[in-house]
């Protein structure tokens, strides 16, 4: 167990969650404000997706990303920015159009997925390390595309967080490392409990943790009611943690949460167990995160 924990607030995802919890931020201003409030509550990192302000659905619009990042950077609150690079992988199977997929399918090339990261140059970004059945959808991330994407991230100087939704993703992430496509000590994240990926239980977490490279850092998150139990178990095993409305909409059963409430709860949980949250600057120094635009 370590005493300093990197705490990520995943403030909004891409799913249809606004209709369930009205606190889910949608507009660029709402997303930036929620990231700032999460940082004030103690989060080290703000993990960012963009949404379409009109529909509430996923957005790949560069202007939306730019406004979010600019608002965070122009604030007086320090937080490490982590932009998703996993957009544009949604394939909705449809028997009438099996090759093209059905309504809602949206596949982007590695260059398109990388575009917000390459232009805005955050300290961190995610790299989803394989394809997975994601409920009734398929998230597509072919291996050769991942190699191209990893190279783009490497050339940008941004630190990739290697997202592993299943055990095979961990194997391929290590392959990227072996091929020289990941610089420095790698950062892994175990994404647990998503239908139909790796289970959100201790056995799965230990299985994945025990197969990490010796110089690797890691974190894990669980979804729904497993968010805080997974966070606590991860911290006790020496990993970093993630909470937020991307993964869980409730503070307690039936009570909609805000991002800052979930961060507060995680910080309190860590403090009770003798652990502290890393400051953004401590994280930049420890994980050797570059910050090309200076941030705060």
C-alpha cells in the first residue's frame, strides 16, 4: 500500500446518462466547470470527453474539446488534464447492413481519434488497448490501428494511460511496450465491470496486477455500485483510483451524485485509511508528465 494516490475524476462519458442524472455535464462550460469543481474537491486528474450540447450525446468536435480545455487552463485551479483518445470506435451490429453496421455506428481512424490530443496537448490521454463487446455495441480498436495510434501519441509527448477492459488488452499493451511505442514507465488502467469485459472483483484485479511489467504504474475503476469498492481495493493494493459520473451516477442507492461529491467521498475514504491524494504538480513530477502549454 502506498500513501500518495493519484485520483482521477472522469467527469462525463459518452453514454445516454443525462436522462438518468441531471448533474451529468454536457456543454463545454458544464464539463470544464465540473472538472474545476472536482479539482477543488481534491482530484488530481480530470478525464475529459466532449458531448454535443444540443443532443447530449458523444461529440468529436474539436471546438468542443478546445473550449473545455481552454476553460480549465484559464481557471485558477490546478488539475492534470487527461483527454480521451478512444472516440470513434462504436460499431452497432445490424443484420441488414452487417459490414457497415447500424444507426449509431461511428468509426474513426487513428488520426481522427488522436486529433484533440495532438492539437491541445494535455498531460495525459487514454489509449484503449483492444476491441470489446460493450453491452450490445462493439468497441473497435484493431491492433494495427493501435500501433499507429500509439505512435501518434508518442510523437506528441503526451503520456498514454493504457486502458485494459479485458485480459487480452493487457497482453497487447505489453506488446506495444516491447515494440518501443510507449515511452518511460507505463501507466495502465484496469476498466472493470463493463458488460462484457473483465469482472469487477479482486481475483481479476490481482490477475491483471500480477502481469504488469516491473516498472509499471496502475489504476483501476469499477462501474455503478462497484465504483467505490473497487477504488478502495485498488488503493489498498497500491494502485491509483478513478471516480466520477462517467462510470457511476449515484452517491448512494437512488441518490444522484455530482462529480465533486464522488471525489469528496473518495478523498474521505483514502484519508480514513491513512492515504493522501497527490497534487497535480506531484503527479507531473512523479510520473514525468509533460505539460507543453504550461497549464497552471
